[in-house]
C-alpha cells in the first residue's frame, strides 16, 4: 500500500515538474 502511494506521489511530482517546465518554456 505504501509503495503504491509513494510511486503515485513520485509520478505526480514528475508530472508537476514537467508541466511547470513546459509552462516556463512557453512563457520564455
């Protein structure tokens, strides 16, 4: 259970990072 949660949070963090990176790239 904990492993699934940590994996999910890792994916969520990576998704947020890539989204913010794309947004900053579009802004620049």
